[in-house]
């Protein structure tokens, strides 16, 4: 694409009214995303996923079940529930003191086998009891995968390795989904939303991400406002391993005590981590720092965040090239305040 063809990432203020406002404000993007999901999972697959997901949300009394149901009703086609509970992405992230701007920064790259996610990304400003936060997300989504709360913290979620059950890959996936069905914990993205809505600082966020039961394993990457406030939290459903200090994470465990019964997600995890770790002591202006294997055919987003300086810079990616103009919160002036 030429620069003139690149898409603008919108900043949408949802206040305290929730994701339904975001859906209405970006209805065309929401329908495009639902169509992407239908092509990937099939309409029948989305119908089945909606039915199972609705039953699970009700059984576990999920705090966002009514929002998800309202989104599904507004879409009027299958996928509103299933896509909100999908969890099939790979990521690479670095959390460390910011060598250029003070405080702590978080560099995050998200990969997902769904072309179109990069072109349809939005930034939602949400109000909450703990203060405003900016969610790098998609219309129709209820949870948080990547967000920054000025003056508090930044955080992102990675998909954890797949638990092996001694079966075929398909059998392992089925066994893991049955385990989720039996769980009463929160989906990791729902927990992260609660953290942004309720936690006043890095210490509170770190504690909540460590202690709250979740429905399936996850990796949380967290950066506060002070240079020393960085950590990677590797989570099982009811157990956490915390790696404090600067670090890089992809989709593999750093925690040896979790055992050998896991299969890493994504590709070239160690190489992707090494690619970002080279930036540990270097400023990362723009997005020239995204190079293979961190950049790959499934890359959809790259994000740079620093809660101390209220920095949030986002770019959507398709086919290993920019699909959007660079979004910078600092360029939004009063609109982003």
C-alpha cells in the first residue's frame, strides 16, 4: 500500500458505557471482523461455538455475559459469543525500563491467523473507577488483550503453551476445551479488563493477575510507571510463576516447574524473543524494530506503551506490511486527555 492507502486507526471514547458503544461506533469494522471469523471457523462452527459459549458463560455467572449476549444480538448473525471466547493467537513482548522516555515500557507484537485483524483494529478509551485506560481492540470484543492506563500500568496477554494429554493434537485440543468447560474461572482477557477497571497501580495489578483463578493457562506481561515495575506472570488455572524485572516472552514457558507436558504455541519462540531482547537498552522509535522472525506472515499488530509518559503507539499489519497509519495517543491532543 502507498501511504495514502493506509487505514486510520480510530480513537473511540466509550466512556463507562461498555463495548456495545464501540460496536455501534464501528459497525462496518465489526461486520468485517465477523465475516473474517465465519470464513475461518465456518458458520456452523460459529453457531456451535455460540451455543456452547452461551451455556458456559451462564453456568459460570461470567460478569460480562450480558454484554456479550447484547453484542451477539446486535450482530444478528453467528459469532458474537464464539469470537469473544476465541484464544488462538501468538505474541512476542518485551517489558523493561524505557531507555528513551523514563518509566517502564512494553513492546508488544500480536500474531493471529485471521487476515484483516490488523486493518480493523481500533483504540477504545474507557472510563472506570480506577481511571481511564486505552484498549487496543476490535469492535465487538469484550475483554482486553493489550491496553495502557496512563499513570498506572500497561499490560498484554500471550497465549500459553498447549497442555499435552498424551493424545493426538486434535485430542489434546478437545481435552483442553473440556477442561475449560469444567472451569469456573475467568477467561484471561476478562480478568485483564477487570484489572484495568479496578486496580489503581502496578502492585495491585500484579497481585490480581497472580491470585485470581482463570479458566485456562495464560501469560501476562506487565509494566508499571517506575523503571523497576516490570514482570512476566506465567499462569496456570490456579497457580502463578512470576518473573520480576526486565524480560521477554513469546508463547513458551520460562517456568521449568510447570513440567514437560506442554507444546509451545507459535513459531520460533526463542528467536522471536531474541529479536526483541536486542532492544533492551535501545529506544524504539517508530516500528523499524519489527523484523523477522518477530515479524511474520501472521503478524497483525505492533504496539509500544509507556504508562509513565502516557505513550501508546499502534500499527496494524497485514502481509508483513503496514495496513494502517501509525496511531499515536500523544498526537491526539485534548481528544485523548
